[in-house]
């Protein structure tokens, strides 16, 4: 097929081995071709300005590619794979505007957690809190309920699980935040941009703004109030 650009749809993604299967048509006949999607391959396309950034491929992605003979000369492969759009993702995002609740399966790819939506097989990165208990092997591939966040940017849509487990210190910090109870925190580091604190043991840590001409040193105790604690950040005030 030379350098002719062909359009097709991703029918299978192997996130571990970094390849996709693409279905396309030639003269009315359906064909299937494989192509590499590893970071090295995608970065080469970014350097050629064919893609803007690395894409997490999903089943249903519409792509452009060039079909060429493999380096070994034994088969045709998809080269220069460019992501265009995914209508299945659009459908999910529209549904999430009214009912943002979905079912999927918990997966781990390259040491990162994802949820595979049960109907579309779309993969979404999972928010993982620094205070969250890591998932066990038994929980992987199990059915979970989740919602979608960051929906204003299709490339950055993430999944938030409905039921997460946290370390005990997180629940303690949450109660202290709700009651606005002062906590005696210990300074463990002082930097040019902040004073770093162990708020509850060394599990819940926070930062205060740096103070000019401060006499505070490592090991000092500071009474603070937790004004906010969420999945990814904690805010304290003196």
C-alpha cells in the first residue's frame, strides 16, 4: 500500500506488550493489521510532528496509519499510527453528565492502576491517593464502581473509585478537620518554599508557607488546624 494513509478502528489493545490490532477496509474487504504503540514509537511520531503527545489507546479509537512491510519482510504492519477520535468515549462522557456512575474491572498496567469500563473496554487511569491502601492481588480484575473526572479534557479523563480504603491516619485527619481540632505537628524539613510537617505520625504530612527571618528549626512543634484533606492534598494553617 506504499505511503497511502489508511483509516481504521482499533479492535484490540495489548497494554502489556504495547501493540494494537486495527480493523480497516480495502476495496470493500475487511482486514486486520497490528501496530506498535510503545513509548519509543510514539515519541518518534511526536518528533516528526505527526502526533502531539503520547496517547493511551482504547478499543474503538479511530486512527490513521500507513500499512508497510515489516523489517523482516514477513508481514504487513501498521506504521505512523495517529489517534483521531473515539465515539464510544463521547457517549460515556455524555452519559456522565447525567449519571456519572459506571462499572468496570480494576487493572494494573506498567505498575499503574486503571479501570476497564465493562461495556466499551475503555481504559481510564485511576486516582490513587497517597493515603490509600494499595489494592491486593485479589482485587485486580474484580468488578468496581467508578465515576469519571476531568471530563472537560478527553485526553485527561480519569476514574475515581466509589469505595476506597485508606490508612487509619487518614480517617483520624478527616475527623480532626471536621472538628477543627488543633494538632501538634513536628517540623521534619525546612526549604526555601515551605516548612514541612509531620501532622499525624509520618503518614500524614503537610506544608506551611516559608517564613522570612523565621527561627523555626527541624524538630520544632507547631500547632496547626487541618482546613482541608482530600484524595491528593492536605492544607493546614497555624
